[in-house]
């Protein structure tokens, strides 16, 4: 909790997540969705060094959003956190081995007024069992907020947390059998029952995302009895300086298109900025179509300016515009009209998600 408080006071994107919460097991057949896992991470980031205390914590709904409009999914995420059960090994009142089942939040409150919009807030209280685990944890992982929000696979996010927890230990590894692997990553027992499928759908995809977004790399070794894989061992290795620089650059970019970059596909500007179309490239736009200005967007470009004020988190709109020009480079000359508005809107939303509100 001292580390969490220090990181919170420092500001920035790094935050501490207690090892006890990372290693808590899902009840058989239970797991959190990717969006609920992200929300839980943001809750712990927001609570900081006070997460163990019996008091409400609060967060802006705008800070939860990630590239989707409206807040309709926040209620679903809160309900999922309420109903998902976790399990920890414990002792009964007689000193016998026991398993404690619990949820992570005991109550929550979401502002629902129609005029609340992004200005609305949520409020929650962690359960006594969750607070006890958080307070007693002797280990922690330092996570990056942008990386957490950037993962597109829940299994990748879980493995990222496990790796961050073990990265600086003498043995930066995690080893377990198939049952332990499923419990750690929250893989339902009836999903990916064939290991070749699990390797392709879970492990390889998780590795690709972690190698792209995390401050470390992951490898694994399959341990067999005959032809059957019985155990697996993950190894986590810090990235060197050039790799870290590339990761930081990737986290600063708009998230749309990362999958194509991972699998080596060449992207056009439409894919890079989240505009996908199967239609042929349109001819050059007419001269009266909206173009992006070289100077300020504050005067004479009302559509662009209003989008930046609405989606840009209170940042100087010309500062956002300068970053947009840098990212787009020469491609900006080819994007006009409706395509420009869509690309600009996505960039402004991504700016607020990456940097928070001014």
C-alpha cells in the first residue's frame, strides 16, 4: 500500500496492484470479461494506497471509456464484478484447511442522470475479504495504465499481470499444470480442451500482445509426459532499451490497427485511424471538402474544433492538432471530409484515454 500511495502521488500511468489480488483464483467456471478486468484495474489504480480502507472510492465515468461512445456498458461491468466469485485457500474457525469464496466489491453506485454524460461518476466499496487481501499482500506488480487498457485479450491481460508480479524476482517464472493454468488465466473448463487449440487461441495471442505492449517479453516451455502436455512454465524477461522505446511509442499511438501490426499486415490510413472500408479508394476529394489546417483549428474550422473540445479531455485543441499532424504525416493530405472527421474524432478520444483529462 505504501508503494501504491507513492505511485499515486507521483502521477503518471504506473500503478501498483497487490499480488494477492493478481493471484486470487476464479471459482471453477467463473471469470471476468476483458472490460470488467480493466475496470477492476482502474478501481485499484484510483483507490491507490487507500484500497484497504473501509470507505467509498470514486472515479469519473469518462476515465473508464475506451474508444466507445456512451456509458451504457459501465452498468454491465459493475454487475459482473458484483456476481463473479473468487476463491482463496484459508483456515476454518477450527484451524482446518478451507476455501473462502467472496466477491471483490460489496456495493456500487452509478450516476444515471441523462445530463450526466461523461461528467458522471461511479462509487464503490471493496468487500471486507478483498480489503483484507489487499492489506496483507507482501508482493505487488507495477502495471501501466495504457498497457492495461490496450490489451484486447483477457488472457493476455491476466498473463501480463502475472509477469509483472514475477519480473524482478530471482526466478522470473511461473509454472503449473493445466488446471493451475486455467485457474490463473480464468479459462473455463469446457473451452480450448485441446492443448493445440489453447496454444493457438490463448498462449500465442497473449504472447503477441504482451511482447507488443508490456515492458517485458514472455516465453514458455511445454512439459510433456509422452505426447501429452501436462505442465507449462512461463519465463518473463525485461526488454532492453531499444525495445522499451518501441513499446512506449506503441502505447502513445492510437490503439486501432495494433492487431494488423502484430501479424505484419500493411495498413492504410483508414485502418490506422479506425476507418475500415471494403470499397475502392475514392478519388481525390473536391476542393470544398473539409481539410485539416496547417495552423490553428480554433477559427474557421468549427467542426474540428467542436470535436476536440468535446472529446479532447480539456486539453488545448491546437496541441492535440499538432500531435495529430505528427502521427498522420504525409497521409493527412489524402484524408478529407467525412473521413477526416471520423479519423480526428478517434484521435481525440484516444488522446483523452492515453493522457487523462487536463
